[in-house]
């Protein structure tokens, strides 16, 4: 069961409103069982050859692998960045009770 769990990381601008909007949409559409919205931190990166510094939040999205394609498209539709950071990590292991809860929440 753990092998079907994905943890999707997505950075967004430092906006409580945007974090709640994205989390709400993912939960409502059953694309995520839980979205953990981390507080803002400083992101330093290169964009179009220029160094950028912005405060961003990280969303930790818990889902199943079979839902990833639609989840990705939903994030792209809601996200203000031209190229948002969307990274998915497959779970190697998970507490059995948590894996069952996640599956129940999505079905």
C-alpha cells in the first residue's frame, strides 16, 4: 500500500489565501488526503539568468500515485508561476494505519 502513496512538494508565493485555495481545491476534488502548508521561507534561485529572492511557502501534498496526473494539472491551473515547482516522491514505507486512512480519505 505504501508504494501507491506520493508526497508532492509544491512551492507557492507567501500567501495564506493562495495556500488555502489550493489545499481546498485538492481536498474537494479528492486529489489529496492532506495538504500541509509550511510557513514561508526565503527561496533563492536563478530565473532567466537572473538571481531571484522571494518568500515562498511549501505545500506538502499527500496523495496516491494514480491521482498525480490530475493533481498536477489542477496545480498548474491554480498556480501563478509560469513554471511552478512540483516534485513527487514515492513512499518507500508508511505506517499501515496512516496508509489506510489516506486511501479511505481519497475514496
